[in-house]
C-alpha cells in the first residue's frame, strides 16, 4: 500500500512509519514539526513539511504522492495542557481534521485511519470500557477528538468511503533498537515521566494512594507503540470493504497500577526509585482499561509487545541512553 502519514514525525507516528516500511509499504510523511522530530525519521524519508491546516499544500502533497490510505496522527495530545489552552487544542486538532478532509474531498476521497483516544469516555460507568460506553470527555483534548470523529463520520457518509477511529488507551514503550522513542518535555505519560525524574535525580510525585484499587493507586491500560503500529496496519488493510466510520478501542484489556509500574522500573534497573504520594488529580478515575473484543474480531488484532517487562525494558533503553530525547541529535 501507499500510506500517507499525517503527523508521522511524532512519537506514535514515527514508530508506525518504521513498522510500515519494514513490511514493504511505501510511506510518506506530512508534518510541520511543531511537536514532531525530523530526527525520528530516516534520512531517505519522503517528507512534506506542511501545516495540516494549509489545505492547498495538503492537496498538493496528496496529488503528488497519490496514496491509498491516509493515517492521521497529527494532534496536540496532553490533557493538562488542553485545560490551560483549550482554544489552541480546538484550533489545531479540529481545524487540522477539517482541513485534511476538505483536501481529500477536493482531490480524491480516500479511506482514513484516525488516532483517537479513550479520553472521549471521560470517567466511564463500566469497566472494562467498550465502544458503546457513553461519550463524556472531561477535558478539551477529549472534546477535540469527539469533534474530529464526528467530522470523519460526516466525511465517510458524504463520500462513501470507510474510516477507523482507533481509541488508544495509554501509549508507551519504544522501539527495541533504542534509537527512537518519546521526546516531549515535560510529558504527562507516567512511564516517560518516571525516567525523566530518574535522569534528573529528583523525587517523583505519584498522584493519589487512596483509590479503591488493589494497592491504592489508579489502574490504567498500557499498550506498546509497536502494537499500536501493528493495529494501524491491520486497520488500513481492512478499509476496502468499509463505507462508514468504525470506532475501535486499542488496549490490552489488562489493568496495571501506578505502583506496579514503579515496581517494574525498579526491577528493570535493579535500584530503588524515589517517589512520594501527592493528592489525587481532579477527574482521575480509579480504573480505566479496555474491552478489546472488537479489536480482536474486527481487526484480528492482539497486543504482542505489551507485556509490562517489554514496555519498561524498551522505555528504559531509550530514556536512559538519550535523556534529552532527540536533542542529542541536534547540533
């Protein structure tokens, strides 16, 4: 397939790019490098340095590359930041989606695989969370993804093409080669934040030890970026028969507590990790993990890289070797 990867220089997009190339697909990247890194891509990558809201230049890139499928990873993605700057998030995330769909409609409507999020569910009423759970986002970030899914649904219906909205749970880990990974400072992802604290020699603050869980800390569903990459390939392969939007959860179906994450890091490093407990954050549910049955049946997807040991091992290899992320590659 010819794959047009929007936001392909980001954390998840760059792992997808490498995985897709390894399978023999022809891949290009469209990215403005506002949060992504050119260093995450190989020197021979075909890149269109374009802002997604620049509809005319998006159209030119589509007409030049002529892809079979568009994969949309481009978004601001931090919940806390979205609460401080909601307009920034709506302008970028929703504005970018509208521009992309307009460019596709004015060139050739194509199937789309969209990176969505479990944040659309907010604080769900039932666990594990399935795709029929009510939509009740608790952050502007989650709200932008709801709006993007709605725009994508209208696009599919108007143009008789298919799309998947893949609702991620907690993306984590890094390529096992150790040369690409997450490089955002600061980050709100727990595992990356732990390694940042270790590298900086500071005590980490864990939010809440009084949740109604097995060890008092909140429980989340952690899925390795390579499993996310594999799920996107499977989704792209399944688009041919679709003429509508399908939403699918991507997780492991397993819940891991914050304390268990720390224990795994200590085991991997064979050392004690300094941390303290702080108060809960507003809106943090005690448990949040996925019902993955639809991903299993519709995409024939099963997480194969998401053992806790592999997640921590690959994250450690990246973060400890390159504590400054891709800044180590810059002059």
